[in-house]
C-alpha cells in the first residue's frame, strides 16, 4: 500500500509537469483530447447529471407506486410522491446545473479577456 501511494504520487507529479503543464499543444487528436481531459477542459458532469436526473425521476415515480399497497393514507402519499418527487428532483438538478452554467460563463469570460 505504501509503495502504491509513493508510485501514485510520483506518477501524478510526472504526468502533471511532463504532459499537462506543457505550453505547446500535443500532436495528434488523441493526445490533444487527453491533455484537455487531464487539465479539466473537458467536463463530463453535465452528461452524468442528465442520466442521474432521468434515473432518479424514473425511480421516484416507480417508488411512489409502492405506497398504494398501504391503503388509505398510502393513496395520499402516493399522489404526493408522484407529483412532488419529480418536481423536487428537477429543482435540485436545475440548481446544480446553475453552478455548471456559472463555470461555463466564467470560463468564457476568462478566455475572452486572455485574447485581448
């Protein structure tokens, strides 16, 4: 475990200074993509959040049907979960996406100020 940690530290430092921090762009499509990926110019969070949003919405809708087996108060809980669940999930998703949009806008502003 200690050897793995030491190798990971050395590898991370070498990767950063020899590949990510270099000023010139690498040759080749894959090398450029890899540099952009390792320097976090490519973000996967938007796609992942969309999939998680769809999964959570489908889950809460299917989960709400389990309240029907409870009888009387279960029917009210079913409707509340069926209606309010997707709304709350959507609000949480939109709040998270606002942070990502702020990041995009800030990056665009920074890129535009560097060009001038």
